[in-house]
């Protein structure tokens, strides 16, 4: 049963990590369009990606802390 729970948590953490990486990529692309080409709509999309990134980072930090605490309590 513990293996199943850990596998599910691992999938969740992997999804959060993947979402963070996608948000970073989106931010980078939109920021480049804004700074190099002056596309003002890209500035809005870059800011949106940064806001999403902030939420995802908080979620990932929580996941890491929960995993750390679960491992500490299991030992």
C-alpha cells in the first residue's frame, strides 16, 4: 500500500515539476518576444507565466516538505 501511495505522490510531484519547467519555457519565449521584438501582448503573457510560476513553486515547495516529513516520520 505504501508503494502505491508513494508512486501517486511521485507522479504528482513530477507533474508539478513538469508544469514549472513549462511555465519557465513560456516565460522565456514571451519575454524574448517582448524585449527583442517589442510585442506588448507578450509582456502580458510573460507576466501571466511568472504569476503561474509563483503558484507552482509554492505547491512544489509544499510537496517537497511533505515528502521530507513523511520520510522522517517513517524512519
